[in-house]
């Protein structure tokens, strides 16, 4: 098995992977049709829409599994029968603006109905439009909900809260912003839900304080959940080329990091008691997650409800509050970029939402090295990719040299192989025997060119995932016409250079003896160039640099072997 055949098999496998991803886009499960109330607008722009009225209470409120070891959930309160809409927009939503977040909180339930990331524009040509992570409109729903469940009365995410003001902004010199929402019933149960925003973070601390001013004890559970429809898909070629997971996920010490796609939520709802951990929704570059106290045990759950809504959440054990006493339920909610250092500090396993698949053990050191280069050597992600590729090539220099020597020796005896083919014609058995004898005489092992390349393939695939998953590369400029390393080269210069380098590299390799292989190899640079037209520029840059370095190394070794000065 010579090197050309190895390259051919690797290329065909890569193309089949891309074809499978495209098939998933075209024929996979489609998002359910949404039916959401019409949007409301004000001078601030589009506001979240009101919830649909649930068909039944059980479809909207979480339930504790009967198999759970936690205390059974308290009886669920009756759905708020009052009018859930209002003509006064400022009474319905609370707008919060911090240095990192632009948030709309629904006074119905204290739901976070809309959340945009101010430091991450939706596009480079729209710097004033922050990326909308949580949304609620006619086309898509993705919200964060929390609430309490109790027989003695408690506000769930359908209950109506009151507020003291409808606008909050983190001012200069102010580090913390508290947004309280108030609820009480006739029995004397008062609940204050407070969302706490801090400067310089995408974390929202959520406190639900229960003040029992009744004459009876109060028992209840808190729950937190993320609810969304299937994500909208652009269907563009670029999305197909850079496929990443979009769905639910959770972490527990027993199962570690687990992804749950929307089909799995439909087919087999999750119910599991977990100490610590987190639940979330992840997508390319960003995630949202509810993080409980790490000494707290919750029942994690998923469920699909009517209207094409999918939810993942957690519900706590029951808490008892005696008359005249109070208790506070606390949680943390993260909605922001998948910055690994930040995620690692927030909760165990949250960093794993940056999904390197089965190559995490290799990809993690590569990411660390790339970040180190950026932070301590050169403050440019494009040049960091170039230096990272150079370092990896240097680490594999001896291994690559061994493989290239083998290919150079194969190239050196190529005329003799052609002569053998002419001598034996279509007699394949004699041809194989003559080739083996020639390899033995020339002290050439045709397999020796394959193994060094095979050993490097996991590293290169891991580097592919690092470049694809790193939010640091999103909208990161390189130089000249490359203003965003996470999108395709607008002028296709890098893909064309990559195709040319691949063609040149083929010229340095021994040509396949089989005519069909030879013809297919001729078309591979063209095929790969077409695919790379839609790849993120950062990935293509890595491939170009790797090819150029490989060509330089292989050319030097080949010239030495052909001149008789290299070791065989």
C-alpha cells in the first residue's frame, strides 16, 4: 500500500463525511412549525412575544419523576387564570442593560425571554447589532425559565410578578445590579425573585426568596429549565462544511458530559438524580446553562411539549419553611460564549461544551498552545495558527522525514516499476512477485511511507476541531482581505492556494501504478479546492501552511535521495 492510495482513501472518506452531513441537512428531521403570538414593538425594537396558553398545566410545568430518590414534588399550582397580555409594554417586560448583556425579562414568571451578547456582534458589518442568544418571536423560541412548586402556593414561570421599575442599566462605577420581581398570595406567602447582574460577566445569579408569613408550614421545590424550538437552519453550504452540534447537554460525575439531540428528547425523555452538575443548550460558539450549587442534588429532566418545544431542566428536593421563617433558593445562569477558561471556573465539566468529540485528549493541549502563542507571542489569531502549525510540523519532523524518505525512494525506483509493468503486462501475479523482489533488492518498504502519516492524522483532525470550535476565532481578523477567520475567504484566494499546493505536493509523490487511481488523484486537488471554498478561512490557512511546510520538507528530502546523498 503506497502513499497515493492512502491519500486517496483519506480523501474519499473525508468527502463521504461531508456528503453525509449534507444528507442530514436535506433529509434529517425538520423543525416543527411554530405558532407564536404576534410580536410587539416599541422604540427599543422588537420585544419578545407572549407565551401561548398551555393546553394543559402538565405540559408546561416540570414534574419530579416517580423513580426519583428525591422528595416528591409538591402539588402543582393552578395556572394563573388572569389575562396574561397587557397593552402597556413597559409593565410586561423589564429591560436590563449591562456591559455584557442586553436582557428582556418577562414579568410573567420572571422568564428571560430575550438575551443578546453585546460584545459579540451578529456580523462584522453590523457592529451595533449584538448576537441574540435567547429569542422569542414568530419563527423561534429559546428562553430560560425558573419557578417554584408548592401546595401552599408559589409562583411558577406562568405566574404574574410585579416590579418597581421596568428599566435597569449598569452605570459607570457600579459593579452589581439587582432586579427584583415580587409575588404574594392571600395565604401570606411572599416570594421575591431577584436576578443579579455583575460587571464583566455573562453570569446571572437568580435568587428566589420565600417568606412564609402564613400560619402554616410551606413546602416546595424550585425548578430551572431551558425551553426552545428546534434551531433555525440557513441551509447554506458553509453550515454544512462546518457542522457542529446544536442541542441539549448536561454534566454529572457519573455520566460526565452528555449531549442530547432533539430526536432523543422526543424518543426517550431524561430523568436522573444528579449531585452538582449542570444542564444547558449548546450551539456553535455559544451556550446557555443552569448551574446549581455543587452540593445540591436535583432531578435532571428533558421533555418535548406541544408546539414543538423542547426543554431540559432540573428540579430540587423539597424544602420546608415554618411560619414566620424564610428561605432562599439560589442558582446561576450562564448565557454567553464558550470561553474555556471562564467555563472551567464556573462549574466542573462546563468546559466540555466546547466539543472536540473523541479527540479531546489531543485537542485540549493544542488549544492551550494556540492560546499561549496568541497571549504571549503575537496578538493575532491568524499568525497564531501559522506558528502553531509550524510547531506541530517541527514536533513531527523526524516522523515525517521517515515517511518522505520512503516516498522519495519509491519515486527513485519508479522507472524500474514502469519497466516491470511493460515486461509483465496483465500478468498481475508475476508483476507482484517482481515488485517484491525489486523492493527487497533496493531495501524499500512500501508500507513505511504510510505509518508516519497515519500517526499524524489524529493530530490534524484534532487541530481541525480546535479551529472550528474556538469562539476566539469568531470575527477575528488576520490581515489584508481576511477580516474574519471564522467565515470563508471572500475572494477564494486561500482555497486556490491550497489547491495549487496540493497539486504540487502530488508531483513530489510517486505516481500510482493503477491508471484509475492515477486519474482520480489528478482530480483530488480540484475537488478539495471546491470544498474549501466554503470552509472558514482559519481552517484553510492552517491547511495551506501545513501543505507548504510539507512541500518544502519533502522537496529537500527527495532531491537528496535522487542525488544519492540521502539515506535510503
